[in-house]
C-alpha cells in the first residue's frame, strides 16, 4: 500500500539480502546507520538511495573456517553480523559484530 501511494522510498542498496540486524538514527545530521551481515550502511534520511555509503566488514577468514569446523552454517552463522551501533561522540560511532563467534568492535569516523 505504501509503495502504491508513493508515500515511502524503498532502500535499494541491499540487493545481496544482507539480513539487517541493528539501526542507529541520527536525526541531527539526517542519517541512518544500518548494521547487517558483513556490512554497515550510512543512509541519507531524505533519500535513502542517495549517496549511500557502505562499509564491508567481514569476519576474518580463519575465524570463518573455525566456525565452519565447529559445525555452524557457513551462510547463516559464520559471518560478522553487526549487532551494536552506539554513538560515541559527535564524530564517531562504536560498532561491534559477531565476527563468526569471535566478537570484534571498533570505531567508525562519520566524517
């Protein structure tokens, strides 16, 4: 119904089926951060498909191999699923992912 009435703008940047996990809304700067499987998206709230920025952040290959050896599914479990997007200060966001069952965290400069 929303599409038919032209009252929404679908996000087209996820053609890979990235399984979105977490969101962080930055109303002050008019943007939305989305954590997904092996990716972090930074979207413009006015037009979600304009100037999309994407960070590819996969789990280390050796961690993925260990995950598969432990009997986990390579496609649904052995990846870096972004679970935490937390404002740190005016310029950085604290980010954590599962890292194929070896969690990893870092800071993203929003610039």
